[in-house]
C-alpha cells in the first residue's frame, strides 16, 4: 500500500512537518517522490516510522534513533536494555 505524506501523518498521529523533518535529516526517507514532488511512503516506511515513534516514546533522541537504524548490528533488545539502564540511573538520582 502507498501513502501520501498527509495519509501517513494521519495514520501515525504526527504532523506532516514532522515527516518532512525526518526526511530532511535522513531518518525517514520516502519510498519515492513523484512528478508532482509528493512524498510517497510504503509499508516499509510505516514500519520504520513506528520504530522511530517507539524509541522516541522511550526517550531516545532523533540522533540516537538514526544511529540505531543505520547500525547493521542493531538489536532491539540491546536498545531496550540501554534505555532501562538510563531509566534506572535517572531513578537513582531522584
């Protein structure tokens, strides 16, 4: 299935500005840009956006998100363990 930027934004509950920004910083590139300069996203992009949003909800920065996505040895479990360590460290400070 293909999505325009507007449809994907509605589906994910984010703004089109957010999606444009993610494109600009190389975090979420559209599958294609058509003749009218519309960004077109596919299911792979939807899944990647869900990952981005999940890690954002856990407190990962966009920079860290980008590093995780580009790492060929990326492990979701390791990322969650790292976040758990950070949360425990924060809790200890309180």
